C-alpha cells in the first residue's frame, strides 16, 4: 500500500497570504503545504481522503488520474471545497465515484453542493457523478478493509480512517477509547499536530506525541501543520519514530 501526502497544511495552507514569518518565507519546499489530504494506492483500490480546495493541483502534481472511492473526514471547507474537481476523474473513469462519510457530513455535502444533487443543473455533464454512502462499520473490499474512526473535533464528531494497517486522523482534539483500541496495532499512524501551543479544536505537537507514545506505534507522521512549525526545526524536536509529513511524501506500508 503506497500513501502519498497530497497536502499537510491547515485551513490557511502554508505560506499564509500576507505572512512573512520564517516558515512562510522559507525556500524549503517541505514548508509549502497544501490543505491536508492523502491518496492511498493498492493493487485493487485507489482511495482519496478528503477533497481539499487544492485538489486539482494536488492531483496534477502527483500525476493522479484514478480514484475508486473517496473518504471524507468532515465538512469543513479545507476538507471538501475541491469536491467539484472529482468530475475530471468521472470523465476519465466514465463512471461515478462512491464517497463515504458519516451522516452529518453527507447531509452537509448535499447542502453545500446543491447543484450536484438537485438534478436541476443546466448541464448534467458538468457536475461530479458521485454516490454518497454513509459509513458506520468496516468496509470489506477483500484485501482492503476500511474502518471509520470516530474522534472529536472540539464538539463535533468527525471521522478518521483505518485502512488495513494504517490509520489517518486529522482535525482531532480527542480520541475515544473505542477508537484507540482500533488503532493500537497499526504499523503507521498519521495524526494531526497543528502547532506548539494548545488549541481547542486540534492536537498540538505535545498532545499528538503523547497519543502516539501511549499507543506504542512504531512509526508515525504528523500532518495538518500550521506555519508556526518550521519543517527542519520541528523534526529535530520530535522523538524517534515520529516525523513531520510534507507535501509529496510517499510511504509504503
């Protein structure tokens, strides 16, 4: 299973418009962060997690032209506003794409993209062809098993996902015990770490490191990273087995 980090940044992305801080003005490409998203490639399935506002460029930059299914973590703008770009994949595949999430997120997608779902668009070929599917248990695709991972994003319950022996959790401020049990045996954990200071809706670096350490996960990458964390300096301060992810990073699990 190959994982490509399409984006590792926060809702602003990095650099932030109008900011001249050390990270935003850096020449290091690892400090250039699209909004968070990953692509999972296996022999049988190609899976996209979240459709960020940067989706078109993310797919172009990584030469991605095939998506079998989409997993949406939640309905905040930085995770769904590239949804319309899925129609380019429809054109290539000549068919619809199944999109999975919890009930609340699917309802919000219908409201935010009414032109896709109200069947009244002037040109039916100019909208994504998607099938919205609620996920509340493990999806079994033979060699690929996808398990939803409920977590809290402040007061909202959103989803992370476990795909075989990898877990991806972003925008998280609290992980339920039931979810921790599901990810205690993963070979790779990808977890959000917004900044060094605490935040009400996201783990900071110390909180993410604590979760990873308590689970005993051998390898972990931090994502959804703000401009307050410079890549080289941030990596230097992390324990062994934990690294900052960066856009374009590829991993094989």
